[in-house]
């Protein structure tokens, strides 16, 4: 890089000599930089390559403090020693001109996109076994004594994040790095971590509260019922999932959000993990009741009951509504109030099943696996939608075709009385419309949507046009 920054030559002869002295390709410039890094001696060169490894492989920009902490960890040694981390100024100097430091956010990055291309072209030579070592470092870090239990309050959580800058990165990304290398080489550390529920809770607390330390109680707003099997399935670590199942892990254990390992594997598109769970008798029709069981029909029943009471002049209900309507736990408060008044708000709630999630997230191969293993093709999910309606709404034509071919009902209605055909019209999906019409889909909804699908779509367009005109008129 230095040769490119020298003053321009002042004569034609000097210009020719200057151009002849320049490397013919950028690779040669980077080769020269790497040679200077190696010339510092084995110890400093090793530190430089460790820094470059983290910057090159990281899934998000890392701060200098995070890199400093990462370099102080030895795989398998779970005692964190701050004195083991190299000095900040050293980290910047040993990498020569390969990295740059952004003072405004304390992050480190490669000097240019061409530097990334260069390192990628020589990846196996410069960074042998890098993903494995990063995985081992992240797991070693999460297994340290500092993270045996989740924090009890906001103050403790803020202090933990301040003192352990690598925590959230390690929690978020260890599994992504692990998915790039052989499980045999990190399995011991992974199982040690995943079979300790308190450590998993600590990790989930770090993940679920990322960027959320601006409201009171943020530190306790996390899923503290996550199992090791669920977390391994989340990352799609099939071999680790298999080991946990062999060790007796229950595939039907749920998180506090109602998820099973199969749900999260489907949502994240991990086909081989889904197949393994199905082979181990995971419930293909398990319902995921989220938001503390406040499904759409339950929310509607609570809200409609309160509205009815207010309409009847019930001052107590009106006062309760005014006082709590903006509260985050409004539904819980309203439910408690109604139950206290003797109202029965029990509903026949339905949760999303793995097939609904495959339809929503566009996973036709997984949808086929689920159907092959007995998934109920016409079951309704948390919003009263079948998998066909969800696929129609999401414009997933492959899944719509699959479901119709496998005998899905072509004209069920959702809680708003819309048919799959109307949902497809709303999303303007021609392929799906053709598939549904071919199967004889009924375009007649009821209630608010008691018009033909084409008329209904025209009305939606007109409503949007009217809304746009009003915005233009009143600015």
C-alpha cells in the first residue's frame, strides 16, 4: 500500500520507473503485507493471524474489546484471565495495513473488500482450522465460571455485559461457526454446555436482551425454559442433536414460548435436523401456543367481552380499560379482571404446527417431509389459518401446489372469513390463483368478506386508493 501513497513522479522517465515498480496485481500487494507480518517473528505473526481470523470469519463487526477478550481465551480452559489478553495498541500494530479501526464505534475491519477476497483465496493456508478454533473459544467462554447462572436484575446484567464484551457474540454465533466444521472435534465442549440448563439460560438471556437495555426489567425478558436439544436444533447441529437424543433428551420438551425442537428446526430450514427429529418420534402435529397462550381467538374473546361490558355502561370495566389499556400486560390484566367477575373466557385455541411454519417460511422440502410423517394437512394454526392459506398469503407457490396435490381443502376460511383464493388475490400471486381455481376453490367468503374474491380484491384496491388520495390531499 505504501508504494501507492508515494508522491507522483515528476518526469516521464521517472513515471515509467514508478509504474514498473508497482505490483502487477493487488494480490502481490497483500502478499507483501503478509510477508511483513510474518517478518515480525513467530509469536507476533501468530497474534496477527488470530486477529485477522476473527475479523475475517465474524458474522458481525467486532469491537477491539471483543477481539482482545477472544485472544485471551485458550480452548478448553474455562478460567477467564484478563491478563492473558494482549494490549489494545498491540492488536492494531501487528496486523500492519490489513485492518483498520473505526474510532466512532470501536470496531475493527479489513482495510478493503479486496483484502477479504485475498484472504478468501488463501483461506486454507492462512487460517487452517479457523472455524473449529472459533467454535471452541466461544464454547470455552460460555463454560467459564462467570456464566454459570443468568443475572437476577438489570443492574447485574448491565455489569455483566460491560465486563464481558464477547458474551453476546459467543451466545449468538457459536452454533453458526460450529455448523461449518466437524462435530466430532467440538462435541465434548458442546455437550458439556448444552446439558447445563442454567448456562443455557444465561446464554439465552444474553441473546434475548441484546440491544434492549433501555427499559426497566429488560434483563428478565427472555426465554428461560430453553433446552439443549432446542438450542442445537436452532443452529441445525444434526450430530449434536443426535447425541443429545441418545443421551435421553426429550424431543417434546417446550420452551416458555411453546416451541419444540422440531418447530425451531423447521422455522430455520434445517432439513437434516428435521428428518432426524422425525425419525426419533418428534410430534409432527405439536402445536406451538405462543405469547403465554394469548392466541388470536383468546385475544378477541377478552377484547370483545370488555367492549360489551363498557357498552352496557359498566363503569368498573371502563375504568379498568382506561387505566391499563397501554400496559404491556394488558391482556393478562383484562383476563384476571374478567375471571374475577366470573366470566368464562376459555377458548378452543390452536397453535402453529410445524407444517404451518414450513408454509410461512417457504420450506417445500420440509413441508413434504412433514406430510410424509403424518402432518395434518388441514389443521388450523394460531390465527385460524391452514397451511394452504398461509402459503397463499406468503405467495409460496411450490408449497401451495404440494398441498393441493396432497389433498388440502382448497376453500377453507380464516378468522376474517377469507378463503385461500382471497388471500392469494391480496398478494397478487398469479400462479397460486391458477392452482386454487384449478382445484375448484370457492371464492365466497362470509361476514365482512361476503363477496366474490374478485369483487373483494377490487374493494381492497379501492380502499388503498382512497387512503392514498387522502394522504396526498392532507399531506
